[in-house]
């Protein structure tokens, strides 16, 4: 049996223009979505995405990350992904509890090296391709870097 689709008229949050959207859930769920979701017409959606991308790009440049290269759509998506991944690294770094001062210094250096590796990645495609990176993946890479820092002194 085919899925029903429902057409609803919504208003753009920015310019208040009315436009139609098609939703494929139950009618009751659609009505909830129509009422609760922020809708943007195509023109305003593009402007909103560009503004959000610019804000993320500025925030990333403030912490030393270069501007991304690629198509406009790829850059928009990659900036969101990069923000999420940077938040994962910050979460991991803040959640570590290291008592030994030497280990704390090694950990800090490893995280700095990790961020330096990421700062080399300027292609939006790389960030998109690595969007499924988990905290565990990040932790393993940081541990590898920490082991390499420890090795010369051992």
C-alpha cells in the first residue's frame, strides 16, 4: 500500500510568504509539524544557510581553522560537520580526568597535534567524508599521538 502525502500551506518565518510543502506522515503528525517547525521559503532558506555558514566559519577561523574550499552547498554542510566534530573533541578533552602533571602535559600536546592535523584539512569534501567520526575514533587518534610523544622520552 502506498504512503499518503499531504500538502500543507505554511508561512516563511522570515518574509511571511505563504508556500506549500508536502509531508508524508500521518495527517495529525503533519499538523503538529506545520505548527511547530520554522519554515523558510527557498530564498530565505538560502539566506539563512549562508548566514549560519558565515557565523560558523568566523567561529572556526577565530580558533585557527582555515576557510573551507568546495561548492557553496558542500561548504555549508562541512561547516556544520566541523562544528559538531570540534564539539566532540572539546567534550572528550573536558571529560578526561588526569591527575599526573606529566600525563596532563602529554595529553594537552596530543590534543594540540590533533587539532593541527585538522587545521590542515581545508577541503569541505574531507569533512563530509569524515562526518561519522565518533568520540572513540578521536580518542584513539589522540592516544596514538600521546604514545608518540611519550616514546622519545621513555
